[in-house]
């Protein structure tokens, strides 16, 4: 989880000296190259294979077995769009992600701006509380929310509302990290200038700060979406019934038995949505920060490190 | 036992509710989706099934998490807890006429719910050992104590299953130790069973789950503790192409082994009590019960009209698994899991969590 | 993070500073209710009681607290207690997995930050990718590969890796999914190593090239400049990265269930999950959660402190 500050990669990239000659002991060791590429293959091939199996013609999910789209669209009751349970899971995942995105982002932006400026009693603990969800093991977090919604807040109870609240709570901290990183980049100069010219604080925020934060806001929206759609533990603990099952919950429930390639197809669709959100986030960020000093947007997103199981 | 009624049953003269989602809480793959779809069409509701892995989990979620359903599938040993916690509503017998009409007489007013105040029976089953006779060569029937077949299956380490159900798992260990009282509260007897389970975990390393109806036909499990219906369900729906049903075998302890039935109940929180009653009644219609059994679930309904032997003779079900149905005589002679005393419940639970912690 | 990051814009009065506090209010109230109070609910249940139907009754008032379940939980995790074996196993699994993550992750992060050259952009993208693929999906991919007829099992068997592992006692038989501790450990490494690589990458990337050049100019051969300059400078990054991956492992239950499912490989997360979701012992589960949190809180604060220090450096 968390959180290497967004700027560090960009601000101090070392100057590289070109032209190391062959045989120079300072040139890059081959074995490092080897390890890295083997690692990359190891980390991605299994997933690629799982995606390939989704397009199988046959029923095998351990071997490549022809080409077809029937596990996505087949009219039998075993395809993603033929099995209401799988389809519901996809819809519900998208619903949760959409709601979490719309609630967590504004809350997180305000929190980030507030924490950045607020000095005084209580600001120290507030800073810790805002970041603790990033490092709290998800199980602890989920047990807490589960017990909260089954005792004190049993009027809300388990279900979609509880799930949205859970997703908002853990993803808000990511928004805080992203937005604060941007606040550091932007610096106080522009705002100060505006304030010196007599603009009232709220106008400064609305007219000056928000436009400057726009790239971070766009990135936050889509990253919250991706975090929420991938989440498993919180969704599972706060689920109330079949209508609140998400895609990761379906995968978890069926992977232990002997599922069909339609489960791979479902996972593939989920991955597609996540990656779409990220590519959009990257594109928007690049577009909005064009002309600024070239910190790599990729590395900015890279530095928003997320927690296991999410 | 006769269970207390905490409220009046719903009146038979009320009109059935209309529209909306009709919610069932059940084991996974334990109701035929086509049968459910047909019911939904008949009553104009959308039927949704939420699944649980064990009845303990189900009770725990129902009672603390306030989940709301219309119909709950459960087991008789959970019944007094469910009633005590006021999670069920009493049945109106006028709304479930099929109970008397179609169901085996001995379960019409069963000992666990005299007068069928809260339950109707769903399906009957035995608990035994299922295995792939093409992958492992065992013969529980030839052993003095058949359960040893599982304890001896060390060559199948990791490809075995133990039911994720504290009563079934510890109960099997008791039978293996020659202790026939499956409802004991004695800490010594429970500890002996726990030791036997630990020995099993050590030597045979079973997965603790209930999905062998899929994993046994797929060959991921080669031998395990199974419910009888799992074999038929596996044969009906989950065999890979080219694998005949005859590769699966089943054994159960004919005398003193677990034989019982699951139950259908109407939840106290149901917003559609009339439709819920109708669902119970629907599942006891001979044709529906037959479709549910033969085309999907593999667990047999206690229907008077159902002649299981004929199904095997006609090849509708694989003959090699004919011992996976329950005869009326076997049911009557069966050994079942009943509600434990409070201390008993605690002792079983403690042993089970100790076992699960490895 | 916090103090000293950015100067408060000049000329703000105390009143104006309080306005910023108001800005943070909605988010703080949200976190207060759904994070702080939620954890308080764990304490209240863990230090509460149960009724005759095994339902937990939380005690919200600290004066009422009942330590019975906490004592039971503590007794269960000391030597001889019923969860002692799980605790030992979890510690072994987590330690082995983070060492594995270090051995794999360090060279990769090092290469990506200093030697990837024109491939750098691509390498970084490929290192980020696993991060954003659902953890459950990545585990699911392995359950297919390691099935007896899966490609993974076949390759491992063709390379005789399974028999090698068997001969040194790491694998029992040839079924990787048959309740093998080694599979769970490898899966944990696979699952969490991306979360280790990226922060480490960022921290290695920050080491000023001039420092290394200075070492070279002073005549240090590459190995010694690595051991005496780069490694010491990346130590905080390593420590933070290891803490970062160890924390979620301590609450992991799904990896074990998907890759093994056998009680002989249960981790502490499974125990808590069983108590809370599976059975009637919610109070005991809550007490175990309290214990786990107390142990982990130290590491969590350590990580947040590192984070804050690093950001302080950046701002300066």
C-alpha cells in the first residue's frame, strides 16, 4: 500500500553520463538484465495465459483449446453474459467502483488541501489517521467495518452501502497521497500571488488551486475506480447476499472447485476495465501536465503504490 | 422435539405477494437453476440464491449480520438455534399440502420438528467416502472399519477432501474410532476424534471444503469424505468429456453411519411469506423434485412416488453409483447429527477450530 | 508527512489557518467514523461478551471491559496454546516470503532504476502492471497453471524441479496444489513482490549518480562501490519495502485457501477469518485481531515515519 511520494522520482533524476565503453566494469551487468526480464515474464505470463484460456473453444481451463468468444457471449447459461450470477457480479463491481470513485475523490481532495495547510492542535494525529488505512492489513480493516456494521451501525447493515463505505475509506488515503504530491509540485507561489492581489481564500481555491490540481484529480478518480474494482477482502466481509457479490468474490468462490473458462472470461473483463481506467488516468495526466517540466507520468503513477489483495 | 411458536403463521387466505426479488440462502449448486427459473416465472418474481459454505457460517451470518432472506436451506441440528434466535417463522400447514401428500411418512412429522412447525424436508443423503476407482485402489467395504480407507490413503496426500463441516468431520473421526454416538458432549470423546483428524491431516493432508462434486469428477480430488449426492451431482453435471461415471465409487457405513435430510424453512424476515410457503410446496411437487434431483442436484428428495432403483435400471442415473441414494429403510435406521447442548456445541467448536489451525 | 513540507502561505492569520482545518473536516469525520470507530468496534467486541446464543455483545464503555477473550486469545498464541503452531507457521512463511521478495526484487529494482537505459520506460510499465491486476486474479491464474495437468506443473516436472524440491523435502509428492507450504510461500512472493519493487525502485532512483561517480573516481571497483555506497544508501528503502509487504501478508487468508486449502498450511489470517466469518467465536476473533494489530502497529508507524522523512527530504 502506499506511498512513495509522487514527486521523488521526478525531482531528482540523476544526470546520466553517456558513452560507457564496452568492457568498462561500470557498464551494466548482463545477469541483472537477465533476472529482470525473467522476473517480468514470470509476473505476467500466468495472467496472459489465464486471459488466453478465456478465449478457449473447449472446456479446458488448464490448456489452450481452440479459439472462440463463447465463454463471453455464448447463449448457453455458462457464459459471462448467459449466467446471471456472473453478469450480476460484473455489474455490481462496476457500480461499487463508480460510487467509490465519486465519493472518495472529493473527500480526499478536501482532506489533502486541508491537511496541507492546517497547522495547530490535532493536525499531527489527523495526518497519521489519514495515512493509516494505507498500511493497515486489509483483514484488520475489514473485520473492523464488519463488526461496526453488525453492531453500532446495524441500521445500515451489510450490503452495497457498507461496501461503498468500505471502498471509499481505504481509497481516500490514496487520493490524499496523490493530491498532496501535486500540491507540492505546484507550490504555494501562484496562490500567494492571487491572495496578495486580494482574492478571498475560497476564490483562490476555486479559480486557482482546483485547475492546478486537475491532473491529480483525474488520476485520483480513475485510480480509486481501479482500486475498488480489484478489491476482495472488504467486499467479501461487507457483502450481504448474492446481489452484492463482486467479480473477485466470484473468482475466489469458484477457483477452489473446477470452474469453466467463463470464470477466466469474467476475470478478463474485469482486467480490461481496470487497465482502461489506468490508461485513461495516464493519458489525462500527461495531457494536463503537458508543457510542465517532464516528470514521468508513468513514474508518478508507479509511485502510488497499492496494498496487497486490492 | 416440539418447537415453540413465537408468532402466528401467516394466514392462508392472504394474497401472494407480487413482483420483486425472492431470496434464498443455500449451499452452492444445491438447487437446479431451471427449477428456480420456472418458479420465478410461475410466481412473477426474480429468484436469487445467496450461497454459504457451511451451516455454521450461515447461522453466524444470519444472526449477527442481519441478512434477510425468504427461504433458508439448513440442517436439523441448526434448528433450535435458528428458532431460538427467532430467525424462522412458523409454517402454515395449509400452504404446504404436498408435505402430507408426497413426502415419506416418517419425515412428515420428524422427531427434530414434531408437527413440522418450522420445516419441510428437502433432500436425504448419507455421508461416506467417494473415490476415483481409476486413480486409487481401495475397498472400504472390505475393511473392518471402512473409514480407514481414507486414513490409509497416504499415497493420495493433498488430493483428498474432508467436509468443511465440524459435525461431519469430527463425527466421521468418531465413527473411525468406533464411537457411534455422534451427538456426544464428552470432551474426552471429542478429543479422541480430534486426534484422529489430526492424524488424517498429517498423513493424508485433506483439503477442507465441500466442492468434491466438481473436483472429484475433474480428478483434482481422488478420494474424500463426501455426501452421497455429490457423486450423482458430479456424474450429472461435472464429468469431463470422455470420462465415464463408472470411474467414481461410493461407500457409506450402512449401520450407524450418518443418514439424514436437509430442511427448507421460511425466514422470519421474509417479505414474501406466502410465496416462500409456495416455494416449499413447489419443491415437494413430484415432477419438480424429480427434475431438481435427476437433472442437477443429485441429492434425492424423500418422495413417495420416486423409485430410485428404476432410475438406475433405466440408465437415467449411473448404475455404479446406485448406493448413493437413500432407501427408506436406511433412512429409518440412520444415525443423525442432532442439536448439541450448549457445552457440547462449545466443545465441538473448540476442537474444530483447533483442527483448522493445523 | 506533515510539518515542514511546504511553508504556509505568508500572512495567514490564525483564523485563516483554522479554515483549512474545516476543509479537512468531512474527510476526517469519515475516517473517524469508518476507520477509528470501526477499530473501536473490534476492541469493544473483543473486550465484550457473548450471549447464550453465541452472539457477541460489544461493551462500548471501557469501564465494562471484560478481558476474558483477550486472555483466551493470548493463551492461544503462546507455546502450547492452540494457535501457537499457526503463529510459528505464519512467521516462517512471512519471513521466507519477504527474504524471497528481497532476493528477487532488489536486482530487478536496481536494474530498472540504474541500468535499463532506453528500455527504462517499458521496464517500468511492465513492473507496474501486476500491481493493477487484481490479486485474486493473479492467484487464480496460478491455480490453473499448477493443476496436475496445467502448463506450470508440466514445465516444473520437465525441468525436474518437482523431484528436486521433493528430494530436499520442500515438496511432498508432485502435486503443487496439494496442501504444500512451499506453494503458499512462492504464491506470497509472487503476489507481493511488485509492492516491494516499486518503492525500492523509487528509493534507488533517488541516489545521486554523482555519489557513485565520486566513489569510482576515488578508485572504488564496482563491487565495493555497490557494497559500500549504494547498498547502505538504499537500506531505508529496503526496510520500508519489506515492512510494506509483510503487513498485508500478516492479514492474508485467501492465498492459503486458493493455493492449498489444507489446515496444515493455515496462516494467522485464516484463523481470524474462520473465527469472524465461519463460526460462533466472533469475540475471540476480535480479540485475535486486537493482538495482531498491536504487533503490527509498531511496523505500521515505522513505515509511516519513513514515508514522512522521505517526503521531508524531497521538499527540502
